[in-house]
């Protein structure tokens, strides 16, 4: 099925070169669509120019927290002009994603924008000192006395048939264990989905929480800040538990995404550190499952340290007691994000 999709992609891309007039803000793109694939057309767009379809890029920046929300009832106020606000959003995006801050739509930036990613917005923008990990607004956390226990369960309905439940359970077991090694929180699987603290499921399109999934790639998953516990994976992805057995070019590593989304469940927002689990994007066929120093420092700021945790177990190029690494380009503080439990 996905091979067919790849064959169709050039057709879809050329068709969408025509100006798009979307009737509403909330769209459910056609299934099996590589969201954002045609954003290449914005490469090297010039400030002040009108570029057909640029409004789609503005909506992207609205969605992920880099432009203020437009009036939902008056969608045509979003024009195709590469204006100063969009240029500013580009530079803030580059800062937050740890890219060279050029303020232009260069190839590195376009490539990053097109990358499959988590559906949560990145931290709210604003001036201030450099920061790596981030929390949601108000720093919500699971307020239980340590050592805390959180239960998790899998939705009986939101399952993908091509994965065995045993594989899915093992993937999440490992993902939870990585976080549990760092903080004094235990995670226990329960079959009682309704009363579980963390509710995990695969869902497609509009699934009732106001954050519809978008088909193949684009947004891969999302989760909600404490103490919601909802963790949703886009059923349209080709989820892989073993790339040796899953050859699809658009396969996404379930364990990498699970580990990232559990970070949100615990209260971490997106990090600017590319190597961190909490970095917002993940390439197809990439595997990134180990917590980095940035992830550990973030989650321990919320919950304290697991007494058995050793920093030496974390791969990092910095000493835990040393100064924070500075990339030199993170010259402004990315404020904490919005609360995602709507
Ligand atoms: Zn995320
Ligand atoms: Zn959802």
C-alpha cells in the first residue's frame, strides 16, 4: 500500500502547486498523505513575496506554536505573503529546533519543517536566556508522594492488527523502564483501561480530542500533559518494532515515539537538544530510545532522582556537574509551552 503511495506522491505534489483555498481551518487531509511533503516549494522564498500556498506554512507555524492563532471563522485572513511575522516565526523555529538561525527558509529549515514529528506544539516563544529541556505552562506533574506508582493500559479498541500485542507491550515496558530508571516513579501495566493513569492507543484521523491525526507521516503521535495520561499514536503510520522485519520506507519506530510521548505524559515539553528524546521530530526508520542528559535533567527537575540512578549510565558529552552545554545559537529563552490537556 505504501509503495503505491510513493508512486502517487509526485502526482499529489504537482497537483498542489495550484493555490489552495481551504474552506475551514480544521481540515482532515486525505488519508495516506505525506503531510508537508510539498513544502519544498517554499525553499529560498523571498521576504515580502507572495508565494502560492504559503498560508499552509503559516498554519503549520500556528499549529506548532510559532505564530498566534488566526481567527478560526475567517480563515482567508491567512494570506500567502512571506511577511515579517512569518520571518520572525522562522527564526524562532530555527532557534527552538537547534538549527542555524538564518531567518530564511533555507534547505536545512525546510527539511526540518517537513520531518515527521510529534503533534504537540513546541514551547511558547519569547525572549530570554538559553534553555534546553522545557516544561508545560505551570510545570504540571503527577503530584503523588515518592515513590509514586502510575498504572498504564492499552485501549481495547485502538490497536493495529499487524503488530502483536505482546510486541507492543514489550516496547512500552522498555520505554517506561527508561524513565523509571531516572526518577522515583514506578509504572505498572493494568488491564483496566478506564481507571488506568496512562491510557495508550492507536487512533486515526479525528478521534475525539480535537487533535485529529493526518495520515502517513506528518504528525506521528501526541500525548497530554499531567495528569491527563492520554497517549495517542497515529494509526495511519507504519509502526515498526523491528526494522529488520518492516521494510517500508515510511516505517516509524514505535519504541522511539513511545519513549518521547511518555516524556510528555510525565510533564516534559519539547527540547531544543537534537539528541534528546524530547526533541520534536523523528525521521522515518530512525531509532532513538535512550534518554540523554537533557531528558534526565528535565524529568528529575520534576520528580527528583531515582536513588539507584547513575549519571554514568547516560550517554552525553557533558559532565552532570559541569556547566550546561551551550550551542551558541540558543540566545533566547523558549518559554514554557501551553497546557495541552484541553
Ligand atoms: Zn512531543
Ligand atoms: Zn489524540
